[in-house]
């Protein structure tokens, strides 16, 4: 059973927030720079919620803020280098703004050895804390205000923390974290080391959050977890299909989720996808590689045949479903013919989009110690071929939408023209059409009549 704590009942954190709010000498504005995935984006909403509860307001421009917080990612080396580069740059900003406070948090800080590295190489940082202690941010922030050396905290038990204040980015779309951590230990991945063991939130807490969002006018929820298919393990309250069925009854118009692991994608979930009214016809199903031997060494616990079987069942249950994936090239020992198997799979499945990555060795993971690391020049050449094929397949797949109607949740003005708006259709694909600011946040039916790269275009249907 997971240990759940209630943030409003953490008296010490609450009194730290009160104390900070009343301090005469404290930062009055903040800016959070977020790297990484949706989990980090949602954590940043909670960090912003706590900062606002402590009396700070958001500075839209980073260099104007009194407190800058970097919420970091370490899933690949370039994510880590980008974050550290930006932290270093702020050292210069501080010359003009001597009272600037700098904080670093998120997955990178939780990496083994990183806290020591921060003290040694980034001594100008005021505060660094890992994902496991995010609920203690008020206490750590207060210490950083009082102490003149860097405050570092990374330890901590894997908890479920309920009731943290959140300052959500949008009213009509919201993230709901349904679980945290990961138990899968894919051999390339650092996430289990920096996000702790898998733990699910109680179903009633999730339903309560969804109901409050519905009442506040939310149109779409995105359920978050590293492997949502294993939601509920050890909880004894029901599994992910059951959670989806119950959320479907809440009545929020659109429900999405990510990420699903192919090994845990059950027939029952596939059947709920076909029957639940509000669960959108889209599925992110990372395959990583199209070669059985590589999949085995990645510790993914499925083979290509099982993956294709899941895809085929999803497509029969939800015709036209939008499928997306993640792919890694240059995993240790990947030979040309094995990479070719990945190309074959991409060609066969026909994804609406794919995130493609060059394998990046992460210290402490099993794959980092494997022999035959693939040279960068080989991986770069492979990823170019993979991207070219995916783009071609994507263009072909997009054609199935021509002449159909897509209900689009408008997210904003289009980047190309202020007379156009863009948003996502029910299948997850971007759609652009003539509109104005007053359409933002609404769900509008659009008749699709064209494809430009990976975006659909169309005309609003009169209702
Ligand atoms: N939990 C999800 C899953 O199982 O697919 C994804 C989590 S991870 C944050 C997102 C993607 O990053 C992975 O699907 C994988 O393709 C990629 N990734 C993770 N570790 C990587 C590494 N060391 N090098 C390159 N890509 C990596
Ligand atoms: Fe990483 Fe695998 Fe867990 Fe996804 S399922 S977070 S890829 S270890
Ligand atoms: Fe996400 Fe990066 Fe952490 S992808 S879970 S922010 S390592």
C-alpha cells in the first residue's frame, strides 16, 4: 500500500508558507523554467501554486524575476546539458540583479552524485531539491532565504502527496497525475532512478480532482503516469480500465492519457477504448525498437509480434485511432539489419507521429555498461533515415482525415496567421482553421479539407 499524505495537513510546510508570505525581505516574483515531460510540466504547476501561496507573483520574463527555478530533466544527456547551461548563464544575470535567487529541482537533481556536483560546480545556486521532496519546497525555500550557503535536499520516501495547490496553465485543459514513479527499469532509462518506485493515487482522490475540474469548466484531461496501464497495482481499488470507466461517467468531454507500456496493454483496456464515450480515439504506444533482440536487451518484455497484435486489436476496436510512438536508434550493439527492422515496423504501422531519439547513455543504467556503444556518426545517419521514413508515412496517414469531420479543442491562435486558430482533433492531430481569440477553449467541429506537413486544415462546420 502506498503512503498518502495530505499537503494541507503538513503543518510545518503550511507554517513555512505563512512565514514567507509575511516576510518583508523576500523575493516578490518568480519564474519557472521547465524541461522534460508532462510530469515535469505538471510539477511546475504545483511549484507555482506553492509560490503563489507564499505571496510571490509570476514574472512572465525570466530575467525580471527575483526567484528563478529550473525544473530539470535528465532523460538524455542533451536535456541535462541545456539545463546546466542555462543555470550557468543566470550567474551573469545575477551581476546586474544581486538579490536574484536561483533554484534547481526535478529529475536531474535526484540523479546519484548530482547534489555534490551542484555544490562543487554551481555553488552560486541557492537551492536544489529532488522530485521526492517537492512537497517540502516551502521549508526548503525558507531555509534558502535564511542561510547563505546552498540548501540541498534529495532524499525522501516515495509518497503520494494529495492536495498540493496548483496554478494550472489553462482552464480548459488539465493534467491529472494518476501515479508516480516506475518499476520497469528499461535498460536505457534513468526515470526509475530519479522518480522512485511506482505508486498509484487512490481512485477517489483522482475522481474528486476530475469532478472539481469539470465544475470549473475543464474540457479535456490528460492522465499522467510513466506506465498508466499498471495503474492500481497494490491499491486493491481497481485497475486502469476501471479508472477510465469511472472517469468517463464524470462527464468531462475529452479524456486522454500517457504513457502506455505495450507489455501491460490489456484486452480490457482496448475494449474500454472502444466503448467509453469521452476517451479520445488516440493512443501513444512507445515501441522503442522493431527488433526482438534489441527489445529483449532493452528489458521491454514484449516482442514485435505482441506489439503488432496490440496495434491490430486497437485498430479493430477503435477504427481510425490515432497512433503515436517513441523510437530509439543506436541502442548498444544495434546492427544495421536490426535498425532496418525498426524501419520495417514504422513502415508497417503507419504512425500519426513519432518521437525519435538517439540513444544517450545514462550513468547507472544497465545499457550504459553494455559493450558496443554505437558511434555518434552511425546513430545520426540512422535517425535521419528514420525521420525521413516517418515523415513520408505520416503524410500518407494524414490523408485519411480528408473529407471527415474533426471536433477540435482550440488551444490558441495559429502561429502562421492571427486570423486562424489551432488545436487538436479527437485523434490527436493538429488542426488549423479560420477563427479568432474568442474560439480559444471551445470545442468546434471542423470539416477537414487539406494537409500541410503534420497539420490538418479545414473549415468550421455551422452548428
Ligand atoms: N514511460 C514511457 C515509456 O515507457 O515509454 C516513456 C518515458 S521517457 C520519459 C520518454 C522516452 O524517452 C522513452 O519512451 C524513450 O524513447 C526515450 N528515452 C528514455 N531514455 C532514453 C535514453 N537513455 N536515450 C534516448 N532516449 C531515451
Ligand atoms: Fe523509462 Fe521504461 Fe519506465 Fe518508461 S517504462 S519510464 S521507458 S523505465
Ligand atoms: Fe520526465 Fe525527464 Fe524526468 S522525461 S520523468 S522530466 S527525466
